[in-house]
C-alpha cells in the first residue's frame, strides 16, 4: 500500500468483535487481527482509520452491517450497545500513534428510517468519548446518505470529518450513463465538497467499477441491475467478465473507461480532504480490487501519474 502512494487504510470491524451480545451467532476474535493490522500499518508507515462497520440491529439493513433486512438499530438498547462497542474501540485505539481516526458508525441509513436526531445524539456521545481519551484523534462521521452540506453547523469546530461514499452503480439512472456523464458526475462532487461543507470531507468509499455486476455486491443470492436480473428488467449491458475475475479480461474500451473514471474521481476527491478506495483486495471483483487495478495499469501508480489530466477543470 505504501509503495502505491497510499497513506491511510480504513479497516471495518463489527460490534461483535469487541462487545458481543449473548445469543447472537457471530464469531469473535477479530480484534486480535485488527491489532495485527495496526502493527503492520505502523511498520509500513501507514495510518489507520478504525471503522465501526456493523451495529446491533443493523443501522442500514445491508449485509455488510452483519444483518440484512429490517433496520432495527435505535430500537431497544441497541444504541447503548453500539456506544459500548465504540467505547471499546476508542479505549483501544484513540491514543495509538497509528490510528488517526475512528468512525462512529458506517452508513447509518437515514432515508431507510434511521432517526436523524437520535443519530446526532449518538455522534455527540462518540465525540465526547474520543476527546476524553485523545483530543487529537478525529471522529469520522458518516453523512447518513444525506448531502454533506445538510450537516453544516453540526459539531462545527470540533475534530470531526464527514465521511461520504460515492458509487455510481446502485441506481439504474446512473448505470445508464455514458462514460462522459460518469466523469461529469464525479467532478461535480468536487464543487459540492469544496464549496458547500463547513467540515473536512473525506470520500471514505468509492470504486473503479462502472457496473453492479460484481458477485454478491447486491447481497448473497441477488444478481445485478446492469443486466436486468435484479430490481429491474431493463438491461444496460452484459455482466460477462465483470462478475468475477480480473480487469485484465476487460476490453480495451472498458479498460480505458475504467482508468478515465478513476482519474476523474481522484482529481475530484483530492480537492477536499482526500479519499479511501473500497477496497484494497477482493476475491475477484473487477473494478473493486485496487491491487488488480494497479497490476493492470488502470489505477495510477503514483499521485502524479495521469493519462487523463484536468478532467474536472
């Protein structure tokens, strides 16, 4: 990672790793591996963002929260249980010389039903917890699938950063766009982040993929919008060669479009406070695997390596 010019790695972890709940089916033991990852990062000269990715009851209904289905976070004692997990992470890492930020909760789904007022109260508690332990550690605060400017005035002046995620694959309107439109959409975010937010904005997740074809991307058992087999019968293209494998198997046009799209996003996201790519390594998901993209010259190998410069200017 360091050789690729990266300086931070965001590592997700579920609440069950540090604050398991009796009767739940999750396997424990992950925290030891997170400790090891922090040690490796320190040795490589990298910094770490620890990300509380799954909360009790699920904060978004996505399988990556640990529970796919109804959003039950904020019901019963789930917020207090989440705070227990966050506090355990903060106590463990807030004073680390390698962990620069801790994310309060990943992708709480406000459009899906998460109460914004309750979420803000949780953010206040998380910030107080971190600042009590180490005022220099930044609190990453998800935008909750809301415009980043909608959070203006909230916790302004505190050591917080907005975490926003940008994908152009989970909506049929986006999937139907040309590569020129994908680039324009990415570039438009630069203005949004730079001019409209009163906080540092980090794009904490983004991808080189231009389709939702990757295996299990939409959940185990679900197919893809792109080829009309999931949530839509409209076909925008063929998922052959895009579900598994490597970008090495892409056509010349697909490779050029992927490289151009990645460079546009880099240009846009670096106008504010930076980015974290999702993800460094996958099990054969073309466009989502940075190692694979680097190996095939579709991701710049240095910060100044550009084949499509000045796309956003």
